[in-house]
C-alpha cells in the first residue's frame, strides 16, 4: 500500500532474543505491515532457526508486501549472568548491525529497537536515522528499573537479609506505599553502589530514546504512565499487542491471517483436545514461560501442591527448565510426574498458550508473571497465581495482586501447602472476587484496541509520526 507517489517508509525492527520479545515485536511488525510499511525484521540466527523450525513464520509473513527477515551473524555468548551476556552481545553486534543498516536496500527510514539492545539506538543516532525504543515489559517494571539508581542513591539498597524483605521502597515515584524490597528485580536486590556495572549497563540501555513504545494500555497502567510522562512526554502505549493485531485483522475481514504461533519450541496441540473434554473453568493452566529454571525440589513442591488441591491442571514443563541439586539439567521430566495423576493433570513441553488461555475450560493461570503471559491472561479474563522468577516479573506480580487485584502473589515461597491453598483460593473460595475483577480488566483491554480505543489511537499516532518524519 503506497501512499500516493511517496514510497512507503522502510522500518527496521530488531527484538532481543527471548520468546516474549520476539512475540511482541512480531505482532507490532505485522500491524505496521498492514498499514503499508516495508519491514525488515532482524533476528539473531539461533532465534530465527528455531522460529523457522517450529512455525510457518516465513510463509505467513511472505503475504505482506515488502516484509523480509534477516539475521545478524552473531553467536550467543554463554555467560551465566544475563547483563554480562547482553553486554557481550551488544559489543559484538554493533559494528555488524551498523554495516547492515548502511548497506540496506531499500534505504532504512526508521528503526524500532528492543529497549534492552541499546546499541540499536546508538547506531541509528550515529547514522542519523530516526529511531525509537520498544519496551516489551510493563510500564511499572520499566519505571522501577529506571528508578533503581535513585533507590541506591537513597541507601534503600542492598536488602539486609530475609527480615528486611517487607520493608517499603519509597524512591520509585508512584509506588511509595506498596513496593517492598521483595518486589524489586531479583538481580538488583543486592546492589549497594550506584556505579555497579550491571546496574549502570541496564539502566543506561533502556534510557536511550526520547520517546517510548510500550506493550501496555492506558486503562491498566495509567497512574504509572503519568509518572513516566514527567520524563518522557511521548509514549505510545499500543498493547496488548496480540489482542490489537487480532482486532485489527478482524476489522478488515482478514481474521484468517491471525496466528498466535511465533514459538521457538514445537507446540503440542494435543492439550486442546484434552481441554475440550473438561468442564468449564475447571482447569488451572501452569506455565513458567521460556526461561525460568527451577530445581527438582521446587518442581515436586508444585506437583504435590497441585495434586493435593484436587483441581485439574494443564502444566507446561520444558525438560531443560529443571535442574538437580548440583545445578545440572535433568534433561527430562521426572518419572513420578509422567506416571502419576493422569486423570487430573496433563503435561506438555510447550503449549499454544493464547489458545489455552482463551479456552472455556481454563479457570486460572499459575504463571511466572512474564509480561506477555500477564497480558495474555488479562486479555482472556483469567485470574492468576504468580510465582515470579527474575527481571520484570517481581514487579508485575506485585501489581497483579496488590494493585489490579487480578490474583495472588506467591513470590519467594515454594511450598506444597501454599500452592494447594492458593489454587483453592483462586479456583473456589475467592473465585467470585477474581472473576469480577478479571472480567472488568478484560473488557478494558478489549476496548483499548477497538477502533477509538486508547491503544488504537496511540498506534495511529505512531504511524502518523513515522510518516511525517519521512515526508
Ligand atoms: N508461550 C507459549 N507456550 C508455552 C509457554 C509460553 O506459547 O507453553 C508463550 C506465551 O504465550 C508468551 C511467551 O511464550 O507469549 C512468554 O513470554 P513471557 O513474557 O510471558 O515470558 P518469558 O518467556 O519471556 O519469560
């Protein structure tokens, strides 16, 4: 779709390597393609190989005129520490990426870089191409990361042992009354020095652009977005992106183009057949996303908690996500789980999560509070039990339980009795209150992506602004 005689701008989109990042940015890429932009979507090779192996992504996107995938030839660094991994990846990628942009045909007019890949923005500035950072996390977690240097400067960190975990952190504006030490990203709980290299690296990376794209919606995170606007007047809140894309395709009669599947793992669809045979809202969906690692002991606590709750469950267990006491990968799901409770539980290695959450048999979601999972649960009106693992997840789970009242927060605890009680609270004893609050938020999410909704208006504004920059 060319606009008159002016060629459509060519946008380059570059996500970070995680499943959640790839999912969200691909959905934005699709929305922009529908508006006539030419898109080049850049991936790291190990991400792209898995995407192609497990999905029909190339065929699907070939339907969009001017859409191409490219890979940047950089290997994955294997440092155990994620900020160190990211730092090495950035150093290796930057010169290669710069050359790709300079040599690109057609010429690149605009760059959307994942906020954790700050070098993408640096390259855009060096070459003189307009660019913006995309945040695949919640506004509340972005704001917490952004404010951590102030928390450290005010000597509110490090946390001094277990007894200190419920102390309030008062230096994140807008969260003074409810953000506790235990709600801070796990990796930053022990920072004591403002010049800590990990802290400096990550807070510097996410602060590069003057405007922000965030996969959230105004009605969910309005108060914190107002705080962020004091520093960033221009924010495009265009989420929940999966719902946005679905609604947009429906509005132009092309709903058959929608596919949730941008999976880096092979999806096991047999669980949908199993769900088809379960009563309405009777099943708890359990998944801890693409990068959570748990010990065998933790896995067994969840297992007994779920079995003792007497509720049915559908559980995603990636075999590589479970380690033994020495930190070695188990490589396979423990036998007890494969043998036991066939009636009540169904275990898969990877599920079609959006379809699962939308299934009428699902009544709750035990989640690691990754941002995509949280938004997908909200859009499907499913209440949550949160067991956050790292990064943004600790803040998200605090918001889910304390601010939005969409579920319960189990963070820092992994005990079969607590699991059993929370499952029963969510599915039976306090069900009414959660069903009410999730239904309300589901409606707001749906409104935000409808024709005149807040997220649609923001996307239209982003599209206009990109076009204006290229006139
Ligand atoms: N997901 C999926 N199948 C699964 C588990 C997860 O399709 O069995 C998808 C899920 O729908 C979400 C993404 O993987 O879009 C996970 O992203 P999130 O931000 O929740 O967590 P992360 O994996 O990045 O920690």
